[in-house]
């Protein structure tokens, strides 16, 4: 569920789950990944033409694939780490 609404549910689970390290890991990874993609989308949308290409052509499918992959892996009970972001999430 930490991935259901991207960074919004990630933050929600970070604020409510204090003991479950598995849930906190996935909540932190969700917050970092989808919060970063959201910020990148807003910055790209304000920069014509290359930023528009990034925001409207590249980020949506990347987000969708990551969303499905991360939800599936968490549902299976796997602690699937993305490069760099997973390491940061694991330390928190």
C-alpha cells in the first residue's frame, strides 16, 4: 500500500508506521522515488521543448513501470531495492 498513491501514501506510512521496518523501507523508497519524479516532472514542464518531452513523454511511462514493479515486489514480501534510492531508504 505504500506505493498506491506514490509519494503521498509513502509519507502517510512514514508518519504512522513506527515499528515495521519492511513497511518503513517501502514507504521511504516510495517517497523518494515518486517525490523525485514528481519534482522532475514539474521542473521539466516549465522548460520548453526538452523539458516538455521529459515531462509528457518520458516520465509518465517510467513512473507507471516503477509503480507496477515496486507494488508487485512489495506484495510478494520482497525487499526490492532500486539503485541509490534503495540504499538511502534502507538507512532510514
